């Protein structure tokens, strides 16, 4: 019923951490509900909020993200949760996961840097991740045009 309310009343859909295949499944469903409710899904965007840590050392990224999240939320975040519901790892792994969200139909990705050194994380995003994701998006837009 909640998804139907989103389709009927919302300006778009925003969700928290879901793996790309689950995001795609739910987004496809919400779009079909939107078409039932409004006759179209045009102009109905999707977005996701993801926690992220990028590091050339994959294990260092997971250690820092876990320590940061455990401290912030006073909860023991298990490795499986971090792997499935966050974007943590090497630049290449993070690029692959973000491209997965783009392929799943996500229009907007909101990133929360889970790090004690957010300026370093931002620098990694700007230099290592974002250019590769943009390159994918531009190539996809050309093939769809």
C-alpha cells in the first residue's frame, strides 16, 4: 500500500540503501503503479541515499566505514550489511556499483561519505569515481539517442 501511495501522491521516489537489483525491481514496480494511477510515469524521478567509502585498499575502506557507522549509530554493522547496502571499496568497485544503479533506472544518487576524513573521500570521488560514472552515462545517452 505504501508504494501505491507513492505512485498516487508523490513527486518521485527516494529510498535508502538497496542493492541495484532490488532497486530495479522496486523501481519498475513503482513506475507500473504510477502508470496505473496517473496514466504515465513521465517526470517521476527516482533517487537513492547511499553511504560510501572509497579507498584503493578495499579492506581499509571497510574498516573505516564500519568504525564510522558503528560509532555514529551505536550499532554493530556486519560486513554483509556493508557489502550489500553501502558503496564501499576500491574506486573500480564503487564505479561498478554506481553504474549498476544507473542501469537500474536511478536518476539521482545521494552520497553520504562515511569517513573520519571527508575531504580525502571527496577528493577520491571527484578524481577517481565521478569521471568514470559520467563517462558511462554519456556513452549510454549517445547510444539511446
